[in-house]
C-alpha cells in the first residue's frame, strides 16, 4: 500500500503521547504542534460505535486514567487476518496503526470511516467544493486485540541495531543507481519537522516542533527522516519528469523500475518509522573512532619491526650453538691427541 503521510501525525501522537503518559509532559508544550494543522481526529469504539473523545488531548487523558502506560506504532499487516467486527465501519488501508498498552491488555487504534446506510455506491460521495472542509478529518477506532497478536506486537519492541539499519538503508536506497544525482538535503542535520519548508514560517499560533521530542538525542533518526523525505521528493520529480541529463525521455522499462524503487522506498520508510516511533530515545549510531594520521600506529609499528629482531635472534641463537659445538670438538681433539 502507498505510504499515506498521515504517519507523521501517528508518529507524533506516539512520541509526544508517551512523554505525556510517562513524564506528564504538559499539553501546553505541544497541543498546538504544527503537524496537526488541518487535521481533526475523533476516537470511537469499533463495536459500540460511540464517541470516546473528540480530540487527541481528551483521548490521551482518558487512556491514562484507564491505566495505559505506553503507546506504540505497528504495521497494519499485523492485522491482515483479523475480521472487521463492525460492517457499518470501513477500515482504511493506512500503513500503520497505534497500540495502547495496559498491564495485561493491548488495544488497537485503527483508521476507518462510517458507512452511510442509504448510500450504496462504491465510490465516496463527493459534495460540492464549497461545502467541503479543507481539514482532513479521520476517526481512530478502538479495537481490543486478541492475545494471539501480543507476540507480534512485542517483536516491534525489541531494541533495534541502528548501525545495521544505517548500513542496510545506505545499501538498499542511497547507494543505488536510482539515487544517482540525489543531493543530500541542507536540513539533514536539523530536527525533523515533517512539513515543507514553505509551511515552516508559521503565524497562526501553531508551534514548529520536531516530530520527536528533542529532550532525547536522536540525531540519526532526524537525519534519516530528512534524507528519506528528500529522496522521495527526488524520485517523485524524476517520475513526473522522466528525462535523462541529455533531455532524452527515459525508456518505459526505466520508468517502471523507478516506480518500483519508489514503492520500495515507501516500504522501507514505513519500517523505519515503526522503529523510530517505538525506540526514538535510542536512535543514534555508535560513534566511530577516528585515528590521527599524525600519530604512529602502535600495532602497525610493532608488526613492521617485529620481523627483523626475530630473524636476528634466530641467527644469534644459531651462532651460539655453533660456537659451543666447535669448542667441544677442539676440547675432544685436545684430549684425544694429548694436547
């Protein structure tokens, strides 16, 4: 499935939501987060279909009172075999879903839309544009997970090896022929805001905050999210304008391969987002030790000079035994001849 940009709001709800649940992070610090601009969320129960909360602040306050201690993000493929228990709600093919964790309970929060009983067409009803809201309105539906899913959910909670992830993404994405000509983004060392540069000059009272709380050092996560965004834009431009450096149209096979690679980028980005959402506090690489080229290399020097002393020692040892042997011969000869 295509990677819906709604993952940015999901990621923010998980990361900042966890800080509220565990550190009692004040909503005044992030309720006006710019990533939620033009988005409105309701929270409903999938079985009874009644409204639980009309805003994510009310939702977080409610699940905290009920004993929720953590939020996590997971691939929707985990629930592929699950049957929708409510035929009046269509669950949407969004790449991720959120899970809230209580002591012995896990609850899924899945995007979906209510179906109108009197509207039977397959396509969504399109109201006149003047009657449409520019705000994206989505509903999170609460669904209590069966214990058979607990193991698969917990697999996403195993601490990832960020060094291995970095090596894999470089090899599979940035070092490929499809990324030739890609320029590293100027903002890659900055926090990841998840919004376009043109939208970062805010004058509407919203707060320009990164999608990950900056209380933690997660430089690798911020940098990689910025790079993945830039690579996605690079590929989108290339697909929309399929010309090479000589302004020649790319062959149909090349264009198809670009689209396939773009899908691969979406897939790996979705997996990376899951890792970041659940482990943002540890998202950094192991520092690499840089050896000064001006200092002597102890190990190399030792190996370079070790051969000669050993050889000389070998020759010296041989000479000593030879001298002793000759001396014994002289003594024996002297004794034999009476000298």
